[in-house]
């Protein structure tokens, strides 16, 4: 459980960087300004909002890709319980910088519309009424949309989820049999059974086919370490490919800048993420 170190440079806040990324987008590229180290300094990618159809109607999404013609592996980004926020857009952009086509699907689309922005209590309330089955359908629509893009290598799709999206990432790893990799940031492994959530991710562990990477915090008060260990046991018992790391001092949402942000854990977990995706999404391409 060793952790590496991270420095954050710059005099402006991370949120300001994210806002400037939107202001400075010109003709599909981003103007590079010396000294900016976050979203505004990504001239090698193209990002835009998109719409596509799903079983429940029109879905919104935010897509980022390298400027080259590709094809590149695709990664579905599954947001937290407040929708597609600036943070989720930044994660999607960072995937593009790493050589993937990232697509964050707006899971509030069914109830609030495809273009509804993330970050509000209304978005959180809407997501609280989204069933697991509806979420899987919307993620399937995102996967099919990615496969239709000429820049995406159709046989190399993975997913990456945070918090609520982390739980969905676990569920999707069992649901989508052609998924090539799944990454989970502090996704609940055991939940209270309800009509909206009829099963816990741990119940579906035997059906997981994608190699699974998990990043959790030992100080997460909402996800007991014992629950994470139980998931590990189920994965091991069923001979699954997985790697779960629990950071000793990290709390819930340690990757997102805020009161629980843990720089060392965040950097290490992100490096693990890009390494995992490269191993299972890029390596087969190189061999092919």
C-alpha cells in the first residue's frame, strides 16, 4: 500500500482552470497558456457535448478524444451522484490525453433532459431514482455510440466509474460481456436491496468478465473495508482478474479536489488506472 507523491502547481484554482478550458476552446482545439497545468493546457485533444439515443430516450454525453485519426480504445466514464460536472469532464479529457476516446454519459437525461448540467441537488435527486436496469441500458447505449465512431477501435471498450459510478462500473463489468476492462473508484460493493437496486455488486462477482481494478480508501466511512475485502474474496474464489488497493488514510472521493482530496492516493490511483487500461485496452491492439 505504498503511495507516491504529487505536486499541484499554479496560482489559480482547479475550478478556474476547468472554466477556462471552456472559454478557450477554439475550432476544436484548446489554446495553450504557459503555467496552466490542468484542463486548459490540453491542446492535443478535442472535446464536445454529444447526443445519442437509448432505450429511455435521448441521452446527453461529453466526449474527448486525441486529435489523431485513430482508432483508439474507448472508455465510458460513469459520473458521481451529481451528474457530469467539471470534475468528470476533466477526467474525460485526461483519458483523451492518455490516448483514449472518453465518453461520459449524462445519467440524468431520462428525467431532466440530455443537456441538464451536473452539480445540483436536483441532479442528485434524479439519480437517486435511477434504477440499476435503467443505468445499464444507458451505459449500453454509450458503448454502442462509441463503437459507431470511426475514431474508436470497436473491440476495445472499457469503463471507469466514481462513487455511484464506481458501483455502476462494478455492475457493468458483470453486465457487459464484451467489456475489456473496468476501473472502480470507491464504488459500493454491498448495498441495501430495493426495487431500484435488486442486487449488490458482490452478488454479481461470479459474472464479471472484464479485468477489474479497484481503488478504495480505508477511511471511507460509507464503504467499510470489510465490504471491500469480501469483494476481493468473491473475485478470488471465482478466478477473476483483479487488483484492488485500499489507501490507508484516504476517505471517500479522495480523487476529486475537495475536503476529502488526498493528493498522494489520487496520483497513485490515477497512474494505476492508466496502466490498467493500457494493459487491457491498448496491448491487444499492439499485438493485433
